[in-house]
């Protein structure tokens, strides 16, 4: 299992601490949940943006919506190019 260290503001730390205390869960549990759900949302967003770009490049209305829907179901997130920007830490 990998370990990740990050700095967060005092405000975020206080909020995490409050949620952990009120629920009996750990701050780690909340951070993992947020990362997992946030990544799923980002994957969905990236897939939709890629599909729309391909739809638009194909002339937009020339591609029936059912084909676009089928493409979204079959596309692989790992195949998508993703620019992590200047803050990348590979």
C-alpha cells in the first residue's frame, strides 16, 4: 500500500477533525473516501469531454446519440491523455 503526504489548511484539518470526532471515523477514512469519489467524478468528466470533442470533430449532428452513448460505455479511462499541469508530482 502506498503512502501520501500532503499539506492542508488549518481550516480543512479542523473540518476533518470535527467530522472524525462526530462520526467515530478516522480522518484517513474521510480523505480516502473523498479521493475515491473525486477520482470517479474526474474520470466521468474526462470521458465526457473526450467523447464530446470526438463528437464535435465528427461534425456533431452526423453521429447519432445512440452511437455516442455506446462509445461512452466502451471507452477506457486509461487511454485518455491527461495533462496534470505544472503542479504534477510523478
